[in-house]
C-alpha cells in the first residue's frame, strides 16, 4: 500500500497551484470543476507516487490552526528537493520571496537534513535532502 495523495482546501486555488509549480518543479493536471457544488480542484504531481490535491469551494472556512504552533492531526508534509545544497538554496529563495521559514536548515536527530517553510496559506512544508 502507499499514499496516493494529500489534499488541501485553499482560498486561492490558482495562487497555490502556481506556488507549487514554481518552487517545486511540480506539474498540474487540468482543472476539475463540479458545477453543481461549485467545487474546483487541481492534482499537483512531483514526479513520484504521491500527489497533492488543491481544492476550492465556497463556504469552506479558513483554518483556525496557527501554523507556528503544533496541533494534533496532519501537521506537515515533506518534499524531497534533492541535496543539502538544494535545501539551503530553496529555503533562502522562499525567504527572499517573503515566505516564512519556521525552521532553518539542519540535520535532525533522526538523520534528515531539512528545513521547514510555510506555503502562501500557512501550510507547513518540510524541505528534505535525499
């Protein structure tokens, strides 16, 4: 068994799609639109088995979670970006482009080299080396 995809409700579907395509060399399928529910989504792929579904629909409230704090439930997802150098480079690029870096690049106790950043809507992403 394997995880097929993760899904994120978003308030800015096109902006989030562009973020993941631009910074993570992802690709996007065509928009899916369910007219009866006014639901729209994109499947974003990163070249592996797991995808990210970005979804938008009127009436979905903004999350009350504070991205700077920890809560139960899904708290982050990790994207392998390649080397330690790529983790450092992408972390700095995102910082320079105005995205919060909430954990500087480092080697963790379990041996991963990673940093953590927030996407445009405050979702926590770990950038990890292979």
